[in-house]
């Protein structure tokens, strides 16, 4: 897998967005449309008349259509979230492999800090190099 600067820069962001998407999906599932349900009260037909309660439920055509639309949208969201999960897993593996294959310790540290979301200026201060050197070292390992 070819890793780009954008992949590394967006790595942290993708994880945050994925968690938000999972929460949105959970909220959407919680707000499932419902069909009519209720209680009806009456009495038995023979003497002595005793009060009775009955539970009834059902859906009209509009409610059935709403339920099918909700299920379709829910499936689409689940598929998109799963695609993002797979994308994040592949990206994690690719970035970790890139870092593991790096033999220079400074370069390894630079790539690890980049993965953690630090800016080049912050990495330069942490490692003790110029920002331009950090940029060149990152460019050695990833494409634009």
C-alpha cells in the first residue's frame, strides 16, 4: 500500500470521524419509526360483563413505506461505516509497516509523531531538527 502525506495527516481525523459516524448510526437506530400500537378496552360478550383490555398493533401503508425507507437508509449507513472501518484498518497497517521498515531512529520518530498528528514544527522541536529537515525526511518515505 502506498502511503501519502495526506493519508498520514488524515489518519487521526479518520478515527475521530469514524467514532462520530458510529454514534450517528446508533442514534439513527434508536429513532426507529414505529407502527401504531395501543390498548383497547371492552368487556366479554356474556353475562356477567367483565372489563377486558386488548393490545392492538398494526401499520398502514404509509408507515410500512416509512419503515422500509428507514431500513434502507440504516443499511446504507452501516455499509459506509464498515467501509470506513476497513479503510482505517488498512491505513493503520500501511503506516505501521512504513514505520517498522524505517531503519533510521530519527526518521522513525518523525513518522511516529506525524502519525500522532503533530505538526512538522512540533516534530522539529521534539526531535531537535529544523522544520525543513523534518519535511524532507517525511518526503523520503511518503509520496505527495
